């Protein structure tokens, strides 16, 4: 009997992740470059934290009862007694770094931003991946619990999306109040939901006891129907919290930042207090949140650091790109010139010209195998080159190149030593 040889299985990208291909990467680079420019105008500095941290950091900051910790945390197999997990969001890591590097002793406010990959054990679907990417900002410092700073962070979030070309998005705003107010709100929710617990999905029946706020943003239709019947206002707020929220709204109106008050808006992470907000875009379907954030005044202290205030947000880069209309999607910068050698004798000269072009900062390329003029012109067209510089025996003798404009079809002879200056001009 002839033994059948098994065919090796072709490796595939892990489910819930994706390759960012060369044909797509310029869109990501455009988002990142524009974000860095805008954040610089607001005097934010970049911070880069590890993509994994001690598991206990996330359990302490995000809350033992949060869905992120209970269902979505991707923990790493480690020989250490203290386990590690891939970061599911950026705020906890920034807070840990703030404490560990004694940023509070450096004086003033720490205005930090990050751009990077986050990881959650999600059920993959459009706009929800196991590895996703965020642009996030965090403002941390003593005595920074002011509605003016909240308004600035929200306005920055809106300005960032506008600069990136996102249209028709909605800013939703709410307040949870102080930690004491938040406890009152939790009790109000349990009282309002008590009679309808049996109508909730299995997850929300569990959330009723351990994290009632998560019921408010469940996507299950039955749960949404129950939530729609709840009359929530801001009766749980203290007079101080009501004043804070009222001032925030007035400042946003002064800044001409349009918002919609949504009393059922909460964040699923335990550290949020006072201001919470979310920015959505309907073209994304059920996963319509592009950005979200709020205030978390007690997180740093809860992690063992000083008592400082903080506010921030994070935008999903994948969702931004999905939300961009075609006319606003960035285009790759075209190649400036493609060098064509017509025969082997002039190839060294063509190669030398290519290197001089690059030394002058001119994007250029060539085929490293001499083939027919037609074949090389096809390669130039595929590369999206604006010009081709053709060098044959006659051009070599005269010390020129034949420069052809691929848009107009016009062709002219240019001296070799003038080519770079012409293309740079």
C-alpha cells in the first residue's frame, strides 16, 4: 500500500485579527499622523506602555464584575506566580505608569496619548475584533476635576474625528455623579428592573446583581425593550454633581459642540465617575461606537498612587476607517519616477541614477531585470508612478534621460544632472 503524504495545512491569521496589508497601511499612517498633529496642538505627549501587564492590574482597575475581566481578558501562560494578560484597554496601563514613574512629582498636569493594539476575547464581527487598535488620551493631575477640562477633552475628541473626515457622528453625554451618587444610581436601577428581571437575557440576569450598569447597553432586543421602559433622570445626583454637569453642558454649548443627553449611557468599566460620553456613527451597524470616554478621579488612588483626578477617551482606529466615506479615505502618495533601462549595457547607469534620485528625497523605483519597454511601462503604471525616466543607448551617449509624464503622455529629454532638481521642483 502506498502511503499518502499529508499536505501541510496553510497557516492562517488568528480568528478575530487581521493583516494590515501594504495597500491599506497608508490609511492607518494617515490616521496616526493626523492624530499626532492635532494632539500636539493640545500639548499632549505620547506614552508607550507594554502590550501586556500583570493580570491583577486589570482586575483591580476595570472591576472584578466587568465583562472585560470576566469574559474578554486574554491571559498569558506564564511560569511566574503573578499572571499576565494582554491589555484590553489603555487607561489602566497609563495609570500604572503614572504611579510607577512618579509623574505626580514632575509638577503640573500629565497630558498623555497613546496609539497601539488592544486585545479582548471577543466574538469576532464587523467592528469588533480580538486585536484592535486605539488612539487614546489621558489627562491626570491633582485638582483637575473641572468641567472645563472635561469639555476640552470632549471637544478634542470631536475635533479629531472631524479632522480625520468622519461625518454624521453623534456625541452622547451623561453623568454618573460621584461614587456615592453612582451607588444611588445602581440601587435605583435595581429597583426599576426588579419586576422585569425574568425578561432579561442570561447575561443581564447575572449582571443585575454584579454589575447592573451593563444592562443599560446590552444589545439583546429583549433587554433593550426592558431598558426603554425605565424612566431615568438625574435624581441620584447630589447638588454638587448637578452643578458640575450643568456647567459642563454650558461650556460645550459655548464651544458649539453639539451633544445629545442620554440618561441610560454608562461605561462598563468600574472606574468611571461623573462625566461619561460616547460618539457613535450609524453606518457601523450594531457596533456603532467610534469613541468613548469620561472621568475617573479615583482610579490612580485605587491602584496605590496619589489622589489625583483624571479624564480621557479612546477612539477605535478600525471603526474610524470603516466610518470614513469613500471620498474622505486617504490615498497613497504616488511614486514620483520609475527608471527604465532598455538594455543590459545601460543598466548600471540607470541604477546609479535611481540611487541619486533617492538621495535627493525623490521616491523612485525600477525593475531589476531588463525586459521589453512595454513590460517595464506596465510595471511603472502598476506602481502608480507619475513619471518614467527612460535610458537607452542613445540617451546614454548624450548624457540625458527621456522623461515621460504618465498623466499627459508628454516626453522630453533632460540632462542627467538636472533630473533631480526638475522632479523636486
